[in-house]
C-alpha cells in the first residue's frame, strides 16, 4: 500500500520534474511499523540521480502526509529512501554482453 501511495504521489501530486526519473521498486516495513524503507531507481546521469535523490529526501513530509491520508495506521512509519542500483547493474551486464557479441 505504501508503494502505491508513494508512486502515485510522485506521478500526480508533486510537481517536481526530477521525480519523472524516479521509479519505486519495493517498500519494506519493520515488524513494529515504525520504519519504512522505500527502494527507488533513478534514471539519468550521476548528477541528475543525486539531485533527484536529494529532492526525494526533502519531500519526505509530503509523502508521509499522503500515506497518512490513505492509511489507517496508529503510527506513521519513518521514511527512508534507498537507491536501488540493481537496474544499473543489469544495464552494466547487458552492455558487457552486447560487447561480447560484437567481438
């Protein structure tokens, strides 16, 4: 549920153009529901990724408000964004394979 709310907030409610490069992959919540890790991938150059990640971190309050408006939770989890670099790794492996095929 948190993943859907964060994705919708990125796509439709926050007007920051940097968020168009952000994809939410998964969310993990601790057993006591106090902490939520939101794993995101960000496309673009290294500088664009850093800028978008900083904007995400600044917007934590907006995400918490949106989650609170939808969720019927006693406690609102503390949000932590994590950069999921697995897609970067997949791209790297794909590039290596393409280079091998050319040789």
